[in-house]
C-alpha cells in the first residue's frame, strides 16, 4: 500500500514507505475506518507526521488525529 503524506493545505510532502504493521480497521456500525502503522523515528518523513496533516491511500484520505 502506498501512503502519500500531505500538509494540511494539501501540499505533497512525500511517500511513506518502510512501514511496519500497516493496517486499516473499520467500525461496522459507522463505517468509519482507521489507518494504523509503525514508523521508525529515523525515517526522513517522521518529523512531518503531525496532527491534522493528511495521508492518502489509493482508496481513501485520512487526517492524522493522534500520534502514539
């Protein structure tokens, strides 16, 4: 799965690769889905993973709401 990272104003930042445990969960009651993944702190785009930035997949758009 290719994940594209964008700023809040939809300016492209780059593509996220080398991710571990990347998966999508969907709540059957609401249809809402959540994208989860692990990324190394040394990844070049790690610093750009901030709340309210966007992640695009081939099928959906996700807003970063929390970083654990």
